[in-house]
């Protein structure tokens, strides 16, 4: 894990330019090859934008087994791991840093249960998938893992600090102070 990159300041904002977002979190999403192959990228990203979450980093990249062994360290001994690596390396992916108040839990709830067949309608996996593995999107599962994962996939200067013009329509003043 990288030292103290800029993106780690997202939880507990300290600088003046970021004072309106000091209670905000940043979380990592990965639009998996199943999103790209099925041309769902725009519709998936729109779920977060329409909710009132904001995109602070976004890029396409090709994953390899090395980074997946880190990212999915909790799964390397599972029988499906080779198949997961094959799937996740089959096309480039799109990684995103999504921010907002309680963004980690909000994004997980928008994403839905791991197996798309069990995911509730209205969630991304519930609406767009039928598979446990080809499940469209990854999202960080805790604030601590979000920090680690953002640092894994983004360089500090790939996370952009800006204040969305609509922030005061998305939140009440007490929610962002
Ligand atoms: N996965 C799989 N088979 C399983 C469980 C998980 O192929 O039985 C894949 C699936 O793509 C999932 C990923 O491994 O999204 C990571 O699993 P995790 O349990 O962390 O689920 P997630 O956090 O993605 O909901
Ligand atoms: Mg997970």
C-alpha cells in the first residue's frame, strides 16, 4: 500500500478547498469485463450519478493475475479463483473512485448481492446480471478496504479534487459540515 496519498484525505477532509466534503468517503468500483462486453458502462455509472454520488477518478486499465491475487487475496484458495482471474483479465476494466457521504455502504447497497440471481431488483447486479461470477461490478466492502483498493488502482494524481456545483442540492448543510 502506498504511503499517504491525496486520496486518503477524502475521509476526514482537512484542506480548505475540501472543507465542504469533510465527512465524505471515497470508494472503489471496478466495471468488470461483463460490463464492457455487454456495453453497460454508461448505464452502470449512471446509477451512481443519479443517486447523488460523484466520480472523482475514472480510468480504463488491463488487470493481470498479480494485481488480482492482491485484490482478491481472500479468494486465492477457492476453486473458482482461476476462472475469476480468466474472467477479470479477459478485457480491460474501468476503475472508478466514487465519493459521497457514507459512499462505501451506499455503493455496496446500489451494487447488490454478489450473485446476480440473488440480488434485489433495483440493484445493479439485480437488474443487469444472471451470474455469480460475471456480476458486472466490484465495490469496496469497508472504509478501510476502500482506502487500500483506491491506493492499489489509482495514483494520487489520478484522484481529482473538485466541488460539484450541485453539492448543496444533494446534501443539507449539516450533512456536509
Ligand atoms: N465469485 C465467484 N464465485 C463465488 C464467489 C465469488 O466467482 O462463489 C467472484 C465474483 O465475481 C465476486 C468476486 O469473486 O464478485 C469477489 O467475491 P466477494 O465474495 O468478495 O464478492 P463481492 O464483494 O464482489 O460481492
Ligand atoms: Mg468483495
